[in-house]
């Protein structure tokens, strides 16, 4: 996956986290547990994508030849 594709996926994941956070604020008490679980998964996916992007950035700055 290219860096551009990863950035797009990261943006979508950030939007999903923000949407779930807003939904959680307005949720009824019986819905909170399910939304919190989904929010936790979305945050984990966002963090994984961020680490993938950071890894791509770090490795691209290394020289390819010695």
C-alpha cells in the first residue's frame, strides 16, 4: 500500500473516531457500552495506520546504497 493510500485510510479512521466520540456524547446509557467498544476498535485501527505511516516515513529517509 502506498503512502498516499495509507494517508487516505488514516483520514477515514480519524473521521470514524470523531464520529463515534460525538455519538458517545449523545448516546443513551444502554448504548454507551457498544459505542465504547466500537470506539476502542476504531482508535486501535487509527493508531495502527499512524504507525504504518510513521514507519514508511522513517524507512524512506535511509540511504538505499552504501
